[in-house]
């Protein structure tokens, strides 16, 4: 038994290190000045921890001034897109939350229609919505770009939101559908006998019952949308519509980039998502499980 | 009339999913290259034929296969191992379950940036560690060694892609009825047989979902390539999605790009069918 315990704790330590080391390294770099970061060998602990980089993330102008006073010796480069960072976090949250709300409302309505209202074509429509998940994102890139351009939505957050909804909806429908089928319909039947309409039943009876699944798909769709890079990169061109992954993704490949800034931006960028994981973990398991396992 | 409640959910799907898919199919059988003066016209399988004889395409198909062969089993094994570990009862397991889920919330772009910095030539920490451990005698540009670059991309990708399968498998393990375990114990099953007969059998449907998920993500992988290697060294990590992206936005050859994407779709469907057969799931229980 003791050996088993040791094995478990060893595994636990390895898992914790696997998760935490990369985050630690990002935090470590974000607390160092660029001079310290561009030192050989690297510092394993920030020698003079400072949150300067976090201030600079929201105020690139003063970062530029600061680096000028540091002299040209470092010849660091601050990519222009970085100045849009504050706006991009806001944009990412706007996109994520809109996608989440749309998924919750339209997904519940759709899954309710598929499972509770008997009509011809429910099954084909269900399979069609699941099959939507199999469409590779890159397949629809060109056609979608052309459509968006022709309706003049290029460089607009709406374009990003619409394509994210398209990605997330199949999963939403699937999870909600399976969850709906696991709960007994007795109460709903009783409500129908009482003379409630379908929409009233959905609102007053069914919606509260499927709470965990709704929370789970809400979170999942937020996560997918918040971190999505490919379409956000294609569809946005200016400060007004860049999302956070676009800023970080296009800045990081610049040689001699200000790494500390990227790391502090990354730390800020992962906060909302991590907070959500920790806060709603219980619902995630409860909601996704019924859909996946049953 | 009541079917109207499907409209808000399915409209985006058909308008921005299936319609573009049909359009991509149209592109795949059309000559459509904006870098030439030739107007778009029907060429049948011409794009496919051009691709098959294009060495760049073959290289990126190979690298996609390597990446898939590397990451699909790894995601399945890592997440199964993690889930088995987290299903045990020991002090701090609840906190570890939350911790294991954290990378899921991290955008792939951010994960890619971290790993890019870690494996940086002059200022990355990995070179320093390798030197101190005596694994290397000088700083090595890891990202320009083809296989290692591939491994680094896979690492950044695995880090964010294992938590969700872990969550699903953990939930599956926790839903195993106690009677099954008891029955196996009474029969005196050895640990390995116990795992195979009870846990693995019960987890098959979840494992199917995990394999499908891992395959889709591997075939569609784009973000870590863009952030870490940009397809290099020597196109070794130029996965098929990145190849398509270049065909579209640098070469402006929409016909060939369309053809590649249809091929990706075909491989996706084929893989799903194979898993389905391999795990002998019988009827896929999409509906209970």
C-alpha cells in the first residue's frame, strides 16, 4: 500500500510541474526587465522583481520612452500592434461573451426543439448540426472571407463573432441534446397538460433542470472563442477589432522583441480563462459528463 | 411552425459552415488563381492532380502525418494516465483536478510563445539546463533541428490540448458503477485485467470521442506553427493547414487551397470511421 501511495504522489508532482513550470516561466520573465531577460545564462528567479511590464502593457508610449532611456544597446523592438493590447483584451472579452450568450440562448432553444418537439426532419437536422463540427476551419476560410468582404463586415468584430458561433454551435447542440434526453419528461408533460405552451415549459421547467449543461457549454464556447487565433488573424486588420491572441501571435515572431512585455500580456490574457476554469469546474464535469458518457 | 426554434442555432451553421463548404468544393474543381490573368474555369480534378505532383504538398502531408502519429496517441495516453491518477483518492487530489484543467484556458498562441522563449537559442532556459546537465556542450538552436522543432510544437500543443480529454475521461471513470469493480475483484482479476475488463471497456465511448477530438485538432493544427516555427526548419513543421494558408494568402491559388481542404475533410471522415470500427462501438450512441 505504501508503494502505491508513493507512486500516486510522484505522479501528482509530475502533473503539477507539467502544468505549472511553463506558467512559472512566463510569470518569471514578466517580472524581469528586458536587460535581465536578455542575459546569458537566464535568471531562474527574477533578481529584481518589478511589475513595470504590466504597467507598460497598458501604456506602450511610456514603455517606448523607458527603453529609449535605457540606451540603444539592447536594440529591442516593440511591434506596433502591441499598443492595441488594452483594446484587444476588451475585444476578446466582447467576442467571447457574445458567442457564449448566443450559444446558451440559441443552443437551448435548438436542442429543446430537437428533443422535445416531434417533427419530421429532426434527426437529419441533428446529424447535420453534429457534422458541422467536422468542417475544418481552414476549409471555410476563403469562402467566409469573400462573404464577409461582400457584406462589408471585414475588420469588424461581428465577422469574428459569427464564425465563432458556427464553430461552437455543433458541440453545444450535441451536449445539450444528450443532456436533455437523460432527464425525465414527466414534469414537462404535466406542465403541458396544465396548458403551458412549449416556450413557457422551456423557460420555467426545462431551463432550470439543464443548468449544469448550460453552464458547461457556455464556458466551453467562451474558451474556444476567447483563444481563437486563425480567423481573428484573417478577419481583423486594425486596432478596433484585433483580439488578444492576434496581438500576441503577431508580436512574438519579431526578432529581439520585448519578451517581458509579451509575457506580462500573456499573464493578463490568461487570467479570465483560468478564473473561469477554477470557478465553474464543478459545473463543467456535471454538464459535459452527461453528454459525453451516457 | 415550432421547428422555428431551430432557426437561431442552425442559421449560422448552414450560412457560414455548409455553404462555405460547398463553395470550397466548387473551388477545388475550378482553376482559380489570382496571380495569373487566366479567368476562373472548370478543370475537374486538375487541382488534385497538381497537388499530388507538388513536392511541397507531399512534404506537408508527411509532416502532418508525423504530427498526427505523434500527438493523437500521446493525447490519448497522457489524458488517460492523468485521469486514472486524478480518479484516486489522496490528499490534495481535488486541487490537482482543478490545476490539471488550467492549461485548457490558455490560448494556444500564449502557450506557443512560452515554449518559444523556453527553447530560444541564446536566452532560453532549456539550453542552460541542457548545458548544466551535460546534455549539450554548447548552445544549440533547437528550433532549427527538424525533429526537435516538431517535438517542441507538439509540446506546446499537448500542454493545452490534454486537459479537456482528461476531464472527459475522469468523468467517465467516476461514473463506473461500483458493482463492476466489485464483481471483478470477486473474480480475482489482476490489476491489468481489471483495468482492461472494467475501466477500459466502460471508457470506450469516451475514448472514441477523445480520439476524434485529438485527430481533428491534429489535422487542423495551425496556431503553434504560426507562433513557434512558421513552418520551418526547411518546411519540416509546415502542417497541412499552414500549407493551405500559404496557398490562399501568399500564392492566391484558391483552387488548389480548396482542393487541399477537401482532402483534409476526407481524411477526417476516414479517421473517424476507422476509430469507430477499431473500438467496435456498434451503433454510435449520439442519442441515448
